[in-house]
C-alpha cells in the first residue's frame, strides 16, 4: 500500500480534464536533493542558495560551490533545477558578509540589490552554476528585482559569464516578489525566459505587512485579491510572450490556493517536499475549466476571506 502511494507521488499531476502542472520542490540544503526527488518532485523550483551559503563558515569559493551544485544536479538526474542567486538581507543575514544596519531592512539592501553591490560575488556564483550544470537543465533567477535597471544589470553579469563559459540550456528568469515587477510584468516578459512568483514577499509588499510581524502577519494572506490580480497580470504577460510562470512561495502548497493558481494559468508549483504528494493528489481531483471559473470569481472578490470562502 505504501509502495502504491509512493509510486503515485512520483507520477505527474494532471487534472481530470488532463491539464498538467509541474510540481517541484523548494530546497535549501544540497544534501536533501535526492530526498525531494524520492518524494515526487519533478524539478527543484527554488534552490535557496543563501541557505547553501549559510552551511559554510566563509564565502564558498567557486570550486566549493561547484561541488554543492553538482550534488543537486546529480540527484535531479536531468530534471530541471531552478536556482535563485543569493538572497541575503532583510531577515536573512549572512554572518561572514557584514552589512550596515538599516532602519527598514525589508526595504533595504537585500536580494539582487546586495549582489549588485558585490558583482564579483554574483559573478563567481553564476560561474559555479554554469560549470556545475555541464549542459544540464539549469534555470537561473534573480531575487527581489523591482526595477528594469536591476534586471539589466544582473543579466549583464550573467551574459558576461556565459560569454566565457561553455554552456547549453541556460534559462534566465526572475522572481516576481516586488509589486513593481508584477505591475511591469509586460515589460519584463519580453526579456526573461520565465517568472517565479514569490508570494511570501509579494504579499508582504503589496499589503505593506511585515511577513514576520507578531500581530499583523496573520493578515498577510497570499489569497488577498490584490495578490491574485498581480499573479494574474504576471501570467497573462508571460504567456503572451510564450514564457512560463511558477509560484514558489507558501501559497503554492495552500490547498485553497492550488485550484485558483491553476485557474490563473500558473505552469509550475514549487513547495516544500513534504507537501508534494498531497498537492499532486489534490490536483488529480480538480477540473481545470472549473478552476478557471473559480479564479475569475476570486479576482473579483474584495477580501482574502471572501476568496477563502469561495474556495470551499
Ligand atoms: C517568497 O518571497 O515567496 C520566496 C519564495 O522567497 P523567500 O521566502 O525565500 O523570501
Ligand atoms: Mg522572497
């Protein structure tokens, strides 16, 4: 019985009317890569490399990083790896990278804003990724892109690496987690290979509620219609340009959110490995046409509570 459930977790997730969504794992530790595949991950949809860095007591050099990333590629055995460049700052300090204290760290030097201040750090990481990939399916994305100039600057550093490193199969994308990026998705969509929506930060920034606030964070609900409308806009923009969209924030594994995200046209859901089997089982009971109707109604709700009520 266990074996049947296990095999079921390994097969793809298709709705009753045959709409397939990729179900991927979020990963923060290279040692767990084989385990997430065993739990049914069809890809790694978010490798949080800041957590990979935190396992070292100093900045890992290129060779050390290559060894880390190779472990993940090997475990994935041809499945895609969506890897996010260092996302330090905000609530995630890196002990060996001293940063000036800020009054508002979530609005400060974090994610790509930080790595653009340390271009060699970013360049080394990108070099290690391309070398570790050795032609395997790597999809690199930048966190906390808010302005087009940031995308251009990060992309220029990657282009520089790609000009010097033999490679094939490198997709380049960005997180959608700053509201300006979602609003401007139509402009980014022409330039990227994919988007991955970080609903944790997107929700925090759209609603102006600190995601870790002891009193307010319960109202930072990713099913708020403001967030859903931004996801909708992002998917529409991406698909108009033939690009794919994933969701890698907590919302991706929220059972009330799954039908709505499918209905909005999201192509991939990435979540902690423990949620994969359940989410796949849920998707197999859904009807995609009904999900689309549900999503349309959700977009017109006024509150997150109304959306949750709709979702049954
Ligand atoms: C997010 O913001 O939703 C996300 C996936 O990134 P993190 O939680 O690592 O900030
Ligand atoms: Mg984030």
